[in-house]
């Protein structure tokens, strides 16, 4: 069963199957006046380490991802050949999330790439390449269920181009008993990447501020389940329902809006939705589903 994690606890830690980890905070960086007491070489090393995202811990069989990526159309359902560039477009999202996006629209393939990069980041905190992830193209593609031939390699490079050429503005609102708190993030998803064509190797630097997005809540996705899903809608639904402990009834039209579907008619989307939900049952992500007379989708998780 996928584990959904709370946004943040009083101790400022993340809860995971393996225990608790301290949350990453920019406020935890070494103050400038203390840095000045160190040698120039040590100062440079400390500043480099501060640019490495410190992510929560999760099992190698799962993948951790902030809930805001699962409950919005930031990584949506985009028809092949219909990808378009947008500028400051408001992204469909659940209540409490305000996301604006500039760049080429991101789909479920881009989601796989981003999630796998975050997974590598979480697994290897100390490495000689500093804030850069180093990985082989073939290994990376196989990990996300893709072929490692020429077309796969070119597809991966296109994904990194899109993830680098993005501008995401996110406002997350938390309703407390007496006050309302808003967290804002603005920036790209990937800072930069280098590709060695001869060795078929990437050096990738993820925006270190992405670690803060886990504070708003995150989920462990059962990766093997996702790799067995065939349609992009099923993949989006897999993440959406994984981010809810107890899924609530939701209208078909609302799901269509949230996933960013470009399906013209609701009747066509409803047909696709039925097929996608059956996929989730087949891989064991949910136990059962039904659509009631009010056109609301009811899902029962395993």
C-alpha cells in the first residue's frame, strides 16, 4: 500500500517507513559570518553542499514525490503530438494549491524522469560530483521502463530540456485552527544538465529548493505498479489516489479537469476513465471502483 505522509510535524521531521529524518531548511544553512571564519576552500565546499537537496528517505521499491505533483495537472495527461508551450498558465489543482507554469506542458513521461531523478538524489547524498547527479543513460531508461535505443536516448534528452526550461510558481495554503499559512515556491525543476555522448552519461543538477516542496506532504508511489500501467490516464490516477489515504467521491468532470485531459467530450473521457480504473485494479493499486448516479467516482483502496 502506498504511504501518504503528513505535510510537517511539530518536530519538523518527515515520517517514513524507515523512521524520521530532519526536514531540509534553508534556515539550517551556515550563517555567512560563520562561513567567513573558514578557509576559502572550505567555504566553497560548504556552499556546494548547501546546493544539494536533502530529501526524505524511502524504500528502493518506491518513489517519493510531493503531493502537489500528484494532485494537479502540472504533470498532466497530454495527447501525443498535442504538447504546447504555455506562459504563466494557471494549472488545474485541488483546493489549496495555486500553480502557475511557463514552458512546454509536462506529461507522465516527464513525471517518470523527474521522479527517478529525485530517487537517485535521495539514494546518494555523498558523491564526488558534488551537487550533480551522475548516471548512465541505459540504466536510467531501464529504471523507468523505457528502451535504451537511439529513440529512447533522444526522448530522455528532450525530457531534460523541458524540465530545465520551466518556470513554476507554487502557492500552497495550510488552514490551521486560528490562522492560514502560505508557502511559496518559484523556480525551475532542473537547474542544468550535461551529457557525455561518448560515455552516454548525464550530470544533472536538481533545483535544491525542490526539497522544501516535500514539507507540504509527500507520497511513496509503488513503482512496480506504475511500470505495469499502460495508459497515461491510469498513471495519473495512480498517483492521485496514492496521495489519499481514504479517497473521497469525486465527479468525473472534476477528475478530467484535474488531470489536464484534452479529451473533447466528457462521454469519451468517462470511457477512458473506466479503462484506466480497471488498470489500477489489475495492478493492485485499488480494490474496486464505481461511478454513481451523480457521476461521482468512488474508489476503494486495498
